[in-house]
C-alpha cells in the first residue's frame, strides 16, 4: 500500500463514519465499496471491520443511554449460530459477489414490504436478525440495509435506532475480524496490510462518529427515515452496476 492510498482510505473512513453517525448506516456501505474497489477482498474486509467497529462502538457509547438491550440476547444467539456454520466452509467471496450483495441489500426491504413486518423488539425477529445479518457481514462485509428492515416503523426514536443498531453492528464487525483474520487465512493464500493503517483508522472512525452526532441532533425523525431510504437506493444502484461490469469483464 502506498502512502497516498493510505491517506485516501483514512479520509474515506472519516467521511463515511460521519455519514453513519447521521443515518446509523450507509457509511459502512460506502466504505466497503471504496475498500473493495481499492484492495483485495480479504484486506478490505479486515480494514472495514476495524474502522466500522470503532465507528459503531463510538456511536453506541455516545448514545449508550438509548440502547435497547431487551432483544440483544436473541440477536447474539442468531449471530453465533450463523458464524459457526459459515466458519465450517471458510468461504472467501469474490469482488463481484461482494458488490452484488452490496447492491441487492438496499432493495431487500422492498421485497418484504407489505408481506412481512420485522420488529427487532420481538425475540424471534431479533434471533433471525442476528442469523441473517451475520451471514451478510461475512459474505458482503456490510448488512446495514437488511438491518434497517428490523428497525422500520417500530416503537423507537431515531436516537434509540442509531444506538441499538450501532451496538449490534459493532459486535458483528468483531465476528468479521475473527473470520477474515483467523479462519480464512488457514484455508486461502491471502495477503495483508501494513500494521500502521489499522491503528490510523481508529481516530478517523471515532472522530467521524462524534461529528455525526451533532448533525443527527439537527434532524427530525421524519427527515432521518427519508434520508436513509434515498441514500440506500442510490448506493444499491451503483453497486449493482459495478457487479454487472465485473461479471462482463470476467467473461469477456
């Protein structure tokens, strides 16, 4: 990795952490796309997990009084089950698959809209959330769009939504670090990044989360939910286009 590439990545981490601090998501999707575009998949997953862990953990701490802990034990149970099953296969996704899943993610809620109503406050839904979200984390690197299905139109304020999602996502990124840092290298010949970049992402992600807090406080709940949906649809379209381009190039 060159110094210029490192600076570009750190700046991207700062900006996407601000975006996540405002919307409670989307920043991770943008950052994953940038990293997979720039690095190899395993490197991108590791660096993304590090940056997003500190971004989400910072956001969870900032809004810690608003975290809804009641359903988290069911989420954790689903997360562990999903992690164990996927670890048995040590699957390393391709760039085309990552971009494809990134692109599909924002449109998943539309598939279920009017058919199934998910609610994170319900135990069975929280368990399924942990199962599905962990799978997406290990296959695509992000899961914010799918996670949003469990927090739409439920009895939570925007601060509770941001805080609870940040807590679940910070735990999910730990599983991604373990999977791509310890399990995948034993089954695949993969490269790594210089150690300094992992330390450098911490202040960038933390600063971005704190800046995002002040912007979030200026939004209404209605503005918050509308802005989230628009950003996700735009990102989904861009990533689906990139996935299609990679597949065309592969078979050309």
